[in-house]
C-alpha cells in the first residue's frame, strides 16, 4: 500500500500532475447563469474530438465530459480566486484509487486570470449570436509560445475558444453547439459539500480504534523534528525543517521554511489506504491538495524493496541510531539512521550526482500525539480555505 501511495505522490509532484481542470473564461464583469454544450477538438499525434457541457452559476463552472447518452463530471472551476477541483475518480486498472485534487491560485491563475485577459477588437458569430474575442493566454515557455483566444458573448458566456502555437498551428479548439440561459441552482454548478470531510474518505474503524497506539509512549506515538544538516552552494539557503509524527497507523510529514509555513505536507494511513498531500509554490502562490483513498477490495499491493542494515552508527539529538540502506537497488540513495525502537533521526537522500537532501534530528518526543495532532494542521481541510461549500 505504501508503494501505491508513494507512486501516487511521485506522480503528483511531477510537472504534469499539477495540471488542473481548465474552465471557460469568465470576464471580470461576470456571466449570467447558463448551460453551454461545446464540441471540442485537440490536435497532435492522436487527434481527438469530444463534447463538453459547462454549467455556470455565481462564479463556479461545472465541467462534464459527454459520451453517447452519458455525462461524467470531470471537475469544477471557481473563477475568483481561481480554484480548480478535479473530482474523485477511479484510476486505471492496476492502480485503483479514489482521488480528489484541488488547485488554488489566490492571486488568479498565472496564465488564464480574467484580469490579465484583454480584448483583441475582433468579433465573430457563433450560433447566430455575436461574441467578442479576448486574448486569454499569451505565455512564453521554455519550449514554445502559445496563444489562447476566447469568444465571449455580451452577457459573459464563452461561445468558442482556440489555442494555437505562436506560429498559428492549432493545438485545440471548442465551439458552442447549444446555449441555454436559465436559472441554475448552486448544486448544479458548485462542488458538492463535504469533499474535505475526513469521515467521507476514511472508514470509521480507522478513525476510532484501528491503529491506535497500545501505550502512550510506544514507538507508534512520537514526534521528531529534523533540520537540514548540509548546505550546498546551489541549494535553497533557507533553513528547512522536517516534522515527522506518528499516532498508530497515522503518519505525518511536514516540511517548512521561512518562505512558506507548509510548502509540503503528507498525511498517510497505510492500513486505511488513505493519503493527503499538499504542495505549495511560494513563487506563484499555487496550492495543490490531493486526497487519495485505496479501498481494500481494490488495493493493488506492490512488493516492498528490502532494506539493508549497515555497519554504521550515529548519534543525533542525544540518541544512538543505526544506518539502513532503504533503496539498495535504487537510482536515488536513501540512508536512514534509526533508533532501536525504529524512529528515523537522520536521513540522507542523494542522487549519483551528489544532489539531494540531508536531515538530522534536533528534537525527539515520544508520546503525546493524538489523531487531531495528525489531521488538524492549520486549515488544510477547511473548505473555506479553498472556497468550497462545507
């Protein structure tokens, strides 16, 4: 199970996994309630065509992908501030997990914020009504430039959109095939309430008795504070603190620095098949929260790589530890120094180029942890933080 969660985390923190559900442009003046069905096309090595339905009300748009006579919600977009919600879905066979991803740009999406869009002065006609063309995205990237144009009706409805490379070659396009202006209820366009309710993700037995420490001071109830031990010329000079907590089967790992309180946070319960991961970008303000649940009946277990005890010892925060090679066959070298009761108090993670991280314990506390001390860090699960209904 840990291997499954770890693979999900690796995917999450890769560049591609940070892509959010993309919604329509809603101009700063807003848009009337509406339901629009769009025919879309995407070019590339394997061109695709599809149909999307967008339902809009009070600053939120629900995105549905339509196939035949069925429609599946793919996500929601809140337009001020820009929030993208990719709804829970079953992943591909072989990695079956229930996944929710929320991306939030407090200052607006860096590429598609309506405040940065501008009118081009051009107009066109879609479904017999006139719309005005806005330049939504014109961003220089490392590999290419691209432009996204959106055609907006007089009452704020996106009727067409087209994304091209700087040279004019089309990447994707969409155009309305039906438009319905009507009163839309909140539950038609806004994310459902309770998405961040932990009880909806974890079965009751894992919140109550399962995995609870047998004693307050055993090895499954502790907190260890670690900090960076070695600075490198090309590394971030900000001192980084790693906080590790455990309460039974629940584990907590948080990284903090002067630039941001929690640039990275992981909460897991392997027995329950649950993982929560928070990633922050202190430069753009982007926050990505991912919740994963892998129910026992759909869980795919992967063999864990054996660890190798090393004939090497250390002393940190006043305690003796033995080193273990956690990835003896891996490209990334991971050495952990653990106390006799299993607490990691030194960590070295290095690539073959010597790049990586080194943390050593500065404080160890056995006992005193509770489930709230694992789950209630800050306002991570507060819907208000993400602009969601409770």
